[in-house]
C-alpha cells in the first residue's frame, strides 16, 4: 500500500514538473527568438494554453537548447 502511495506521488510530481518546465522552456525560447529575430518570430503569444502543442513545441525545445548551451558554456569557461 505504501509503495502504491509513493508511485502516485511520484507520478504527480512528474506531471507538475513537466508542466512547469514546459512553460519555463517556452517562455525562455520565446524571448530569445524574439530578441534574435527583432520581434518577427515566433508569431505566437507569450501566454499559451499548451506549450507542448504542435505549433509551440519547437519554441520550448529552442529554450531548452539555449539553457543547456548556456550551462555548458559556463562550465567550460569556469573550469580550471
């Protein structure tokens, strides 16, 4: 019974983390794309219902790649 409760809590935490990270990555990707293209792309609003939808997922992926690139750059520069 306790194991079932832990599985349920783990599933709930995973769903919450997925939604939070999707909105975080979408917001970062949207902002960086707007800055790089001087406001032309993406032609989507900042606030969307589903950041992992078919039209918005590429913006979230771009935000994720930018964060990973920033982290790797920081680790490379600060490594002794």
